[in-house]
C-alpha cells in the first residue's frame, strides 16, 4: 500500500496512506493532503493521500533494511570534483557568478529492501527536523529523506524559508567563508520571496545561527514573508525554485554552471520533498538533501542513489570542499550500508 511519513509543523509525525490521485501539474494542488516531490530539474510528482493520521510514535516498518553494502559509484570522482571546484572559481574570477553549489550523485545496485525500512534506519540513526519517507512505487516515488533544511514552511499566508550554508565538524571550525556564503544566500532568498509576498513583509528573523546535527554543525538563517492574496503554488515555485542554498548566486548563472559541470541529474536530491495540505493552507517542504532515492530501470535493476555537495566561492579550497561532501555523506552512507557509527 502507498505509504508516507513526514514531520508535522509542530515537530510531530504525520503518516498518510492510499492514493486518490497522482499529478504532475502544480495547479491541481487545490484540495486534500498531498505527498510532494519536486526534482532539482523541476519535475513535480504529487500524490493525494486520503488517509492521514498524527500518531504519537512512528509506526515500524514491515521489514528490516538489509544494507546497501555493494560498490558505490560517483557521478564525479574525487579528481573530477576538485577540477569542478577550480572551474567554478575561474567563473567567479571572471565575474559571471558569485557562488555555485557543486554536487555529485552516488549510486549502488540493491535487491530487496523497502525504502520505508531505510527511512526507519535514518530516523533512528540520524534524526532530522524535516525527515520524510515516501513509499509510493506506483507513482515512481521511493524516497528516504533526513533533511535538516526547510525550503518552504507555510502556515496560512506566512511563508518561511530556512537556508543552510556553512558546514563544519564543530562550531569552532566554521570559517569566515561559511558566514559570508550564508549571508549571500539569505539575500537571494529574500529576493525570491519578495516576488510573492506583500511589500514590506519579507524579513530575516534569524541570521547565521549554529545548529547541531549528528556528526556536524550548520549555519542556518530564517527568512519569512506574508503571501499576497491570491498567490498559488505555481507562483511560489516559479519565484523560489530551485532553492537558493543548493543552486547559487546569481541563481540563473549558477544553474548554467551546474548544468555544465555536473554529469548526472540530481533528481529528488536538492529538490523539494514533503507535504502540502491544500485544505488548511499548510505545508512543509524540505530541501532534498541527506536524501536517498530508488530508481528502477527497464531491466528491473533497482538502483539506490544519494547526493552530496558543497557551496563553492572564491575563498574555497578545492580539497576542503571535497572533504565537506564526504563529511555530509559519511554518517548517512554508513547507515545505508548497515554499518552505522555512534
């Protein structure tokens, strides 16, 4: 049965099941509760789910996760990633872009094992404020997300985006470059929200606060605004997608650099993952980072994928950025392999 689990607006749990409708048109999100995945490339899949509950505890999966212990391949190996960082720095030197989020996708073949079971492993081993597990194979959605980042949170006409830029093992190891990068992306998000919010309502509620997460810390900011009357989800996505923290600035030229340098589509990674309750005008859409997803090829071969990346600025050290991608991936990859670390 189609099933999904999300974080609620109050930090609790939402579980949903069943399929009333499947759409790829954002204009259809006018009533009901929808599980939503938007790929980084902009392809939306939304499933209206008729049964929605708010259990006090997560329901266990029906089976254990067997572990993805096969060989993983990367869309950009270490030397290619380092070269990509240097190419971004050259673009910055020419003045065509200020910051680019450069990513790579890791893949391995899997056999049995449900994404729901992997979602349970992540929930136990890497708790995340915007976790989501979507197990709806009939709609092409098998996603386990342990995202620490809110792309869009909606409560009525109040819209909030909480970009993350800046990652380090500890707060003391955060660099000046990390703070500068966060401020740059906050400015981009402010500009995005101003296109759909009432004049004078967009504000920065928190700037560069340090958040602790399993194995690392992040710099997080909060940008809020009040939506203009009559603005729908199409306008919101058109104004703000893809998220600035996983694209770059200026967004248009950053996306051009990403298309040139990255060799694989990101898919749900760096997209939007979560839920929209159209009846209540509420939503929680995470930035699709710390995310695994399954694709099934025509041959029946099932492939588990995971993305990791880093924001590149003029002050970036190429090897240091490579190490950041490894830091972000290490704990999640260990959990997926079945070799979780404390």
